[in-house]
C-alpha cells in the first residue's frame, strides 16, 4: 500500500484537495484547541486547517510523498505540524496524550481495523474526543471514492463495537455529496461518528 499512496500523492494536484473535510471542520470548531492526533492524514488538508486554528497537530501516514505535500501546504499557510511517516499497523501512539483525534476516510482490513482503533482510543486523554468519517458498505456501488473491496468498507455496527468503551456523542449513516478533490467527488455512502473517552 505504501507505493500505491506514494504514487497517488506524487502528482502536483492534491488528491483530496487542500480544504479540510467538512464534517471534521464542523466538529473541530466545537472543541477548544489542544493536541490533535491525525492517523492516515495523507496530504495534510485537515492537519493544516487544525494548526491554523490553534491546534498542536501530530499527523501520521505511511506515505513519504504525502508528508512532503503536507509540510509544503503547512508552510504555504504559515503554520507548522508534526508528521511521522510509519505504518499504522505497527504504530503505537503515546497514551493519554491527545485532546482529540480524527480518522477521516482511513480504512483498514477487518483484522487490523479494531487494533488501530484501540490505539487511537488509548492515545486520547480522558475526556478526549474522536471524530470519524468513513465510507459505508454501500459505497462499493458508487464510483465517487473509497476502497474497491467490501471488506475495506465499514458497517456502523463494527464501528460502534470498536468504540464501545467510549461515550457516543453523535452517529449518523447517510448519503451525502462530497467534493474533496478528484478522488472524492459525488454522492457517497458514509458513516459519521463522534465519541468521547470517559473520565
């Protein structure tokens, strides 16, 4: 997968645009700035938005090309972010460290998904907030973005099971029009989740 993402991000154009994800932006505005963890951050659109709004951002992704573009975007917007290149399947973030974390269209196979999600939960301070948007199973019928295999798409029940130890603040499964660069464009089947780690 490393070479797949490096190839996608090698292009001059930003694959998913330079504006933040709409749901992420809406939810982040409800929180007081602190430390933010962004696994699978890609080209940095959400990280840079958060940094411009006072957050201390730690992004992680397996793509070196994604990191380059994220840091270039941060520089162009006058902010700095921390960005680690590593494989999330073996990455364990510092525990009880972050005030918020966001998983925006970060998809894993079924065996790995709950493992990574458990690491994200562990990374949050008590009271820390998770923001998640991901493609649902119905996205397989659409040509508007996301993985092309069903097992990489999510069911809300699986997400609720992964985050069962957290307080669910908001959940929704819907069809919505997404306009995020050339690879996320059009009516899409998505799940949205906001959860808070108990004190």
